[in-house]
C-alpha cells in the first residue's frame, strides 16, 4: 500500500517489503537460469551445488562468496581456543574476587564465598566474550550497507569479517552449551539451554543457506546488552551497590530497546514476510528451512519477553526499597519454592 511505501521510505532507506520480495525472487531465478547442468543437485545452499559445498566453494578477492562445508572445520581449532580463554579468564576472575573486600568480609562463610567466587568468575568470562563480540560487531559490521537490506539480494555473499564472527560465536555457544554440565545451575536453566540451542540452529542454518545478513543482525542486537548485565552482576558480588545499579539501569534500557523494539522490527518481521515468496519458489525443502529459521527467531523473541518480565520484577523490587538482586543468580536449591 501507499502508506507502507511511505513508512519504508522514512525508515532510513529501508526497502519496501514487496520490492525486497521481488528482488529476492528475481535473484534466485537468475541463479537457476545460469546453471544448465541437469545432474547438479542443490544443497541447503540453494545457489551452490553439493560439490561446491563440500570440496570447492567460490572465493573472490579474498572474500568468501559462497559457503562450503569445510568452512566449519575451523571450529575444531576455535573450540579449544575458547576453552583455554575461559580457563584464563576464570583464573583471573577468581583472583580478583578472592582479593576483594567482599570475600574478606565473608571469610568465615566458606561455602558462600566459594559459590559467589564461582558466579563471579563465570560473569567475568562472559563479560569478556560479550564485550569483544559487541565491539567487533559495532566497529566492523554495524555500518555495513548490506545489513540495511538483508534480503535485497540472494544468496548473501559472505564477507570474511562476517565469516569469522559466525564461526567464533558458534564455537562460544557450543562451549557454553557443554559447560552447562558444571556451571552454576540457575533458575532459568531450561530457558538458557533453549536459547543456546535456538541460537546455534539459527547460526548454522543461516550460514549454510546463504542468509548470513539476518544472522549478523541477530548477533549485533543480542550481544550489545550482555556486557552491561555481566558487569552489573560482578559489582553485585563485590558489594559495589551503586556501580551495580548504574550498570543494571544501562542494561535494562539497552535490553528493552535492542531485544523488544529493534529485534522484532529489523530481524523477525522481514525474515518472516520477505522470505516466504522465496521459500515457495524454491520448493518444500526451502519451506521447511523457512519454518525452522523463523521458528528460532520467534523462540529468541519469546525468551527475550520472558527475561523482560524478570527485569520488570527487579525494577519493582528496587522501587519497593529492597536490595537489587539478580533472580537468575540463585541456584535451584536456594529458591524459596
């Protein structure tokens, strides 16, 4: 409609959904027309044959143009690096907490000190990872013109800087999922596990299906608030109440804006409505992939709404004059229920 076109024109040059759908379908038709070999079989990467995906890939000027299955082999090297990085960060975090006034004040309560030291070093490690990821995305990826129109062309060319953030985040989420076995069990353990599985599925399938622009947008919007949350937790464990409150307020505002406003508008909405005509034109496999990818996006949105409710409860606790504390930081055994 005319109103829809005007709204799209106002939003910083964002494409009209109908135009994006037409461009997307036309791009796929051109890709199909360029291949005349009847023996070629299309992989999940619709623009590449199975042979390209496994053995060759297509690269141009140092940039990855089409994916190949061997691109994931770098995870074999990245996961041990992530494990070593976590070990070093936790050792440093342990030293910082044990030499703090908070640990000295509770020296007689050894069990409590051990529990809070473990929570502190986990938050310290996560703050380092999320800060590095956020800085990388904001400096190198956030200003890419292609992210303004993630579905204007298909397949999405994979820039080298997008490839590395994809592989690094997949490695981190894989290791975080494995570390659930020995990390502190929190009240939202099931929700966090679901979050990690949904994110891993989204990253792996979006990379394989040449939809890396939308995956990059998800990473940018999801990582930007996390460093402030983990920093607020660390100050809470160190008994630095004013600093913890300040970082929590920054986290709260950033979380609500990035997860509940920007994420649905710039990721969920265009992914659902602009890619369906493409999925229909490509057949049943593409439609199943469309359902899985968008199911992951909606799952992440639902989890963000759930955590927003927890944040709202924390705000009410603060307004009531009680101590500000993270509901997720309690173990299941500490729960009043």
